[in-house]
């Protein structure tokens, strides 16, 4: 089963990290990534750009493009992981590993449902 692990954080707190602090955090996260990659569990992952560079498409018809996500939350979606796990508890364990090195982050875990008629998916564990 594939799961999305969505990484939320207070964006200003991440932007306030010194280059050295950010490098240390990323090095810790990359150690976890390496282990997941070696086990075959890690799919795509990304650190998203700043929310001020984002835009949102919404509304009827062709929709209207507006600047920013304009989320009324303290935390913003700053990254994501796709992991292949046998069960939800395995995805939660991965999120706990990520949180161990980034304890102020919030991780949302969601199963991924594919809508690709006629396209076979790789066997999940």
C-alpha cells in the first residue's frame, strides 16, 4: 500500500534557520531517506518551495488563479513523501522517525488511491 506523508511546519521557523542549522536538519532527514531507499520503501519525496511563490486554482468553469495558498493555519505544507508500506502502522513508524529528527514538524499520513484505469501498478508489499 502506498501512503503519502505530508510534512507541515511553521514556515517562518524553517526560513529562520541558519544555513548551518538547515544543513544539519537536512542531513538528519537524508539519513532516514537513505534507509527507506535501501529498503525499497521510499518513493518520490520533495521539499516544497515557499508558500509566497505558490498559486491556487479555484472556482467554477476554468477557475481563477490566485496567488498563494491563503491557508488559515499556523503550519504550512512544506514537503511530502510517498512510501510503500505493508500497513498503516509502518507508515506511522516512518513519520515518527522523521519527527525524531524534526520534532516541531507535523506529519499527516494518508493512503494513496490510484485512479489509473488499465495501468498496472508495481506490487505493493
